[in-house]
């Protein structure tokens, strides 16, 4: 356990391990809200049929990063602009 590509990462100097660990933590912190947003969009915002929503959720939830990126490019981005017709701060 704790092996990556056949060797332990403990042999790497702290000056390499710390930036990589920090980058990994930042990516996790930034991607988790995006992942939750894609789940929310799938459940409540998309006009997909119920079976499609269930299949997308079955893909997004266990695959996390891969699932959210695929959903984003296949479903979310192709829907086009989602600007509400209600009052907005941009309209004076």
C-alpha cells in the first residue's frame, strides 16, 4: 500500500511532495463544488427523462471527476444559455 508506479513517494524530497500535495488538495476543494453542481443540475435543472437522470447519476456519483467532466461537456454545455427572464441586476 502507498505505492505509486511500483515505488513509494516517501523517497521524494519535501520540496516536491509539498507542492504536489497542496495542488491535490486545492483541486479537491475546487472540484467538489463543481461535482455537486453537476449532480444538482442533473437532478433539478435538466429536462432529461427520469431514466436518463438515473443513468447519469449512476455515472457521475461513483466516477466523480470523470463523470462530472463528461456530463458537463455532453449535457450541461450543450443546453445553451440559461438566462432567466426575471429581473436581474444587469438590467436597469
